[in-house]
């Protein structure tokens, strides 16, 4: 019970921490909306030329644009959030203090990241989606259960996103400078999450590969659950196995890494 | 890192000291615009040279980040290739035509990003008070902010833009005239200047709204993304906005459409295709005014 309260408090502090910067949030919402507009017009042109591209009709493609803009920050496709801070703590040695705290390192940062995601869902997600729904004809469901199913997929997506970035951060135990790995992961995230183009539009073998990678759990999976273009239970199963597998990998790497930590006295 | 910064400061201290003495000897004489520009460019050159030397101290890291910059940008174009694997035309334009738009906009943006890409750090400097340090130095603040943490890795973006441009020029079947040939470098330079003006205006805006550096991204990165696609894709209202309000259309669309011999969706006379240098000059002048207004409105926290 005590631990649950602790992690709930960390979730709350993660939320409040990001909620502090209101101007930055407004600026971010503006940026998401501008990119959403550009992509929406582009997708209209694409789906006009080839209706039912990737199995979506035009309204579904437009919904994809606006829901993915709303989720971009929530699942942290571009990185950012906790891992920069964790890398810095590993580099400076502050990690030693974290390791003897009476809280688990991975769970602590997960709770913090869930708080951040919750804020980004409300602060960065809602407005662009509402704007898109007002300006374009979207195929959003009116059934509250569909939205509930979507939220479950988003939560799983957040956990998968966290688990990837936790592994990235732990690489700093060996490399000290995690910037290169972080950059490579964010490039992979941009390309493989479906942020530029829905993954079901990717042709042939490339499409098979990107749809099988963990990044497909971040945007593609929740959007498909919302639009009803994928079976929710099957999608959850894939997302959950990635979440469990990557979290376990993180735990393994963490135990190897912490054995490397040498705390210098003085 | 601390080492290289210290080293850099020593390099800059000499010439800046000189400028300081020059100002001392004519305390009441106002510097002319030409002298100010010359001093500013000289300071910019010295500060960037310092950052380049500091970057080159870690060559492997530089090579990796430059490649990363190249690869991240290249993914945009891979996405376009993927689209063309499904459709023959986007907005009525073929792949080489879109590649021409992409290459021109990407290279022009890359030039501005290389020269002034650090402007979005201004808000942070205002917030943590380090801008005050720049104000007391006898060097134009704009030159200092622009050259701050000059990132040579951004050559990656320019390289990628030039490669796509090269592909487009090699594949496109254009009836070349001397005028059309001249249009290409003219477009790159004035397009770069228009993006540079957007960077400076965005910097000026950060004096007012420090946390809002992302608004700038909508116009710089967002503008670049917009211009990579044919204008026929977008709504007339959006086109009017980026033609008459924020003249991004002059970066590549109008001159490139002249080269391609295609009409612009808005009804504009042909000569606007040759207007980018004038538009760029106008934008830079306005951005300069905005920058001075922002700088004058700046009040330090005083702590």
C-alpha cells in the first residue's frame, strides 16, 4: 500500500512538473496544429489520388493525422522527457544516490513518465484533435467504449515508449554520452512509429518489418483501436508483450549496469 | 568541454578588446550602418570559428552527429519516396518535380539553420539571465546569439538537400535557358535569407514570450515541410497566408514553378517568380526592426 502511494505521488509530481510551463504548452499545441494542417492537406491529396490507400478511407486517414499529432508528445516519439535527465545523472554519478533510495529505479522513472504522459495527453493532445475535428471531416467514433479501448492502447503505448527510452538511458552506463544513442532512437521512432506516414501504407517487406517493430505500439496501434481498423484484444496482446519484454530487458540491463557503478568516496 | 570554452574565450578576447578600444576613442561618434554590419559579421566569423575548433576537438562525435543530422533529414525524403511507391503523382506533380521543390527548400532552410539555427536558445538565455553577459560586450547582440553554439553538424541537412536537388536537376526534362539556370542559385540564396529572417523574427518574439520557442519551429521546420510539397496540395486560404502574410512561397514555390513551367494556384503575374531577392531583402529589414524592438523591450531581472 505504501509503495502504491509513493508511485502515485511520483505520477502526480511528473504531471505538475510539465504543467508548470503554460506558454511552452500553448506554443507546442500551436506547432502540433500547424503540422497537423500540413499533413491533413497532403493526405487529402494522397487519398484523392488513391482512395483506400493502406485500407483507410479519407476520413480515417485524416483522423490518423490528428490523433497522431495528439499522441506525438504523449508517447514521446521524438524522445525527450526523462531520459536526458537520467543520462545526465548517470554521467555525473548522481545515479549512486538514486540507487540507494528505497524505491525501484525503473518504477520510479516509469511513474514520473506516466505523469508526464498524462499531462501531455490533456495539455497537448486535446486541443489539436478538437481543432482537426472542427475543420475536417473525421471518422472518430461516438461510442464511449471505443474511446475507452483507445485509452487502454495509449497507456500500453506509453509504457512501451518508456521501456525503449529507459534502455537508451541505461546505455550511458557504458557510453557516458548517451546523445548518439538517443539521436538514433529518435530517428527510428520518427520513421517506425508511423508519425510521418501510417505504417499500413509502407509497401511490401518494409511494411512487414516496421509493423513488427515495437514502435508500431506507440501511434499506429492506438489509432487503429480508435478507428476500429484493428482488433483491440489482439493489439493489446502485441503491445503488452512488447511492454513486458522491453521492461524485463531494462531490468536485466539495469542489474548488469548497477554492478558497474563504483561510488568514489570523499 | 570547459577546456574548449576557455580556449575559445581567449581567442575571442583579442579582437573584441580591439573593438572596445576603437569605441572608446570616439565615445560620442555614432557608428555608421556599414561599420556596424562589418563589425557584426567579423564577430560572427570569430565566434563561429571558435565553435568549429571546439567541435573539431571531438572529430568522431562530429562525424556521428553530422551523419545523424543528415539521416534524420533524409527520412523526410524517404517518406516522400514511400508515398510515390503508392501513387504516381502528388497534387499532380511527379517525383522529380517534388524533389526539385524539396531540394530547393531543404537546402535554403539548411543554410539558414546552419547560420542562425541557435536562435531558439535565446528564450533560455533570457530566462536564466545569461543574455546580460552578451549585452555588455561591444559586439552586436544578434551576431553573438546567432553564432552561439554554432553547430557545424547542420552541414548534414544542407548536404541532404543538395543531393535531392542534384537528383531532381539530373532527372527533370527542363528546357534550360540562361535565366532558368540563374534561378537555381538565386532561389537558394534568397530562400535562405527569407528563412533567416524568420529565425531572427522568432528570436525577437522570444524576448516577449520566453517559453514559446516552439512557435518558431512551426514557421521554420513547419514552413520547410510545407514547401517540400506542391502548392496544389494546399487550400487557397493557406496559400494566400504563405504568399501575402508570411511570404514563404517565395522561398521555392514561385521560382521553382517558373523553372518547371507550371502555374501557381493563385492568380499572380509571371514576374513574381523573380521577386524572391526583393522579398528576402524586405523580410530581413522587417526582421531587423522586430529584433531591435525586442532587444529594446528587454528588461533584465537584475539579479
